C-alpha cells in the first residue's frame, strides 16, 4: 500500500472531458472517484474546470456550450469563405512584366557587348 | 464534435492547421475545450453569461494568435489564455483578490521532476519520512487520499474538514513533499 505514495509524484494530465462530467454527475465508484481526483490534483486546468462546472447551472452550461460551438463553426466558416473569395493577383500581368524584364536584360547585354567589341 | 476526428491528438490537429492553414482543424481542436474552458471561466467569473462571453473571446484570441505563431503545448497555452483573460476582467472590475493578482500573467509552471534519478525504494523511503514532516492536517489528507484511496468527499466526511480544505491540504501537502524531497537531495550533495 505504501507504494501508492509514489502516485504523489506522478503528473498525469490525461483526464478527459467525459470522465470529468461523469465524475461531476456522481456516476463513479469510490475507486474511480479517487482515480479522477488524483488526476485532478495534477492538472490546474482540470481542477479549475471542475470547480467552475460544479458551480454552474447544468442547463445553462449546456446551452452556452452549444451556442459557443455554433458560433465558433460559423466564425471559422466565414473566414474560410473570405479566403476563398480573396482576389487572386492578375497572373497575366506578372507573366508580361517578367517577360519585359528579361527582354530588357537581354537588350542591355547586347548593347554592352556591341560597345565593347566596337 | 465530429467523431471522425476525436481520436486525433491535439498536437496533430494543430500540426495539420500549421501545415495546410485549413481552420477546420482549429475548429475541431477548440471545440474539444469548450466545456473545460467554460468551467475555467465560470470558476473565476462565477456567472454563466460572463463565462460564455469570456470563452468566445478566448476562441477569438486563439484563432488570431495560432495563425501567427507556433504553440507547442496547446492545453497549457489555452488554459493560460483563458485564465489570464478572466483575471484581467476581474482586475478591470476591481474584483481581483490579492492572491489571484499574484498569479496574473504567470506562465505554466514547469513541473520538473527532480527525483527522476532516484531508485524507487529510495524514493519511497524518503517520501514516507517526508510525509511525517507535514503538518497534521496535510498528513492526514495525503494518507487518506493516496494510501487509502479515499475520495475528497469521504475524507471530508471522516475528518470534518470542508471539501475546499481537503483539496487545499492535499494540494499544499503535495507541494511541500516535493520541496522536502528537493531539500533532502540538495543537502545530500
């Protein structure tokens, strides 16, 4: 049994949302409760979430979570749509400009070559 | 949440977002944390509507920031974003308790395990001795919680402490044990 003391040094941060909700609903055996609580004591986020969810009205919480997920999806979809409709730079303009620069370089080279060789 | 992606680890979702810039990965990742973030914000703001608004702002911040730089430990990062957001709100309203103001803007503590190299038996022996050095309340709660595997409520019922006291004695007891072990180790050098 003393071996259990070593659990104090274990940092397990793998508690899932589902396990936390089951714990809050009181659906766990005493052993499972202790196992969840040991992991809660190793994770600041889970421990804070547990405290907060315990004081929240469950119905309001579920509504809020559903709304938040809906808003998030909507926001991300809008971003995606905006990105899709972003005007692409005029490709032909880029090609013509590059071609003209190349022609100018060749011409400049020819002029210099002619001047050097009389 | 889409179950198709439920088995993909957080970091993998984030890497996919960094790789192809498709924010559907970000959506999957953030939705995993909606309930937890709501709980965290609720703990500090103590109001469902305010907690909901706070989570929405945390999401907005996350979408903006994750597009700008790389985050290695998403869970710790999003927790600190949410916590700092709530603490800032409390500070702006003049409702920030002193002990919380000291935690503001804190980065997640790196819990370096300084005892990794010790043998299991030696570590256990040192821990057993260290437990005796704790104050009685912390010792009782640590023993009931880790040795007898009692839950918080069972410990509260058998000791007469409140649930908050039990949690606090366990949390502080753990921290003190680690400090005692570290001290022993430094003295042994």
